[in-house]
């Protein structure tokens, strides 16, 4: 019973963050699943199961978030379409890498990633007013990096996509909404790569 309550609570928190911040919830889901199931699942596959489950739930949270943001006209679909090819390739490759790595290494990668995201959020300086989105090649490269890292650690990419878009002077409201839309191809491609 405690497990069910814990999973429901994790779902509520991850879903709320998905809508509010444009993240898929993986930053909450992965460590929560590891903590909840650390005594019930084999240690050798615990991180893989947590990452795969996180990506599966992100497919659902991102759809809900996309609908809500799209109704408000906040999703910049042209950016989503330009980032998506790179995201799909990167997420697929990142998932294959995650599948091949031992759980202990995945756990360390996830911990380092969380520390870097925290430092990035704390130290992010406002971008120069003249900075804009890169061209198609730049967006494709950015999408590949975002997708690869996101699938490797089981997240929807919001902690990478939102700062990238804000750094390119996209208003935060649009950055969050656009990031939410980018979470879906990350989750789908990552799930395929992990299978």
C-alpha cells in the first residue's frame, strides 16, 4: 500500500513539474523509482528499469502538457520541428548507450547530471540581447545533444531545452511550452532505443 501511495505521489509531483516547468518529470521519477524499488529489483538492472519507466511516463506527461500549452498558443512549433530530427537520433543513441552501461555507472552519470543542472540554473546569466536561435544545422546539433543526454538519464529534456531556448532569447513561457513538446519525441525514441 505504501508503494502505491509513493508512486501516486511521484506521479503527481512529476506531472505538476511537467506542466509548470516544461520538464518531463524524469529528474523526479528516476531517483524516486530507484529509492522505492531498491530492495525489490536486481541491483544490476535497477537504473535501467527506472530510466525506461521514466521515459514511458514522460510520453504521457508530455502529451498532457503539450495540449495545455498548445491551447494557450505558447508552443513554438517551428522550433519543435527543427529540433525534433536531432532529438530523435540523439535520444535513440543515448538510450542504446544507457542500455549498454552498468547500473552503477548510470547512477553516477545521473548524479553528475543533476549537479550540473543545478549549477547551470544557479549560475545562468541573462543572454546578450542580440543572441538568436542558430540555423537549421545548429538546431539539429542542439537537438541531438539534448536527445542523447535526456535518454541517457531518463528525462524529458526540459532541464536542457528550456535553458538552451532562454539562452537564445526565447521568452520563458514559450521556452517551457516548446520544451514540453520536445519531450514526446525524446521519450518515444528513447523507449525504442532501450527495447
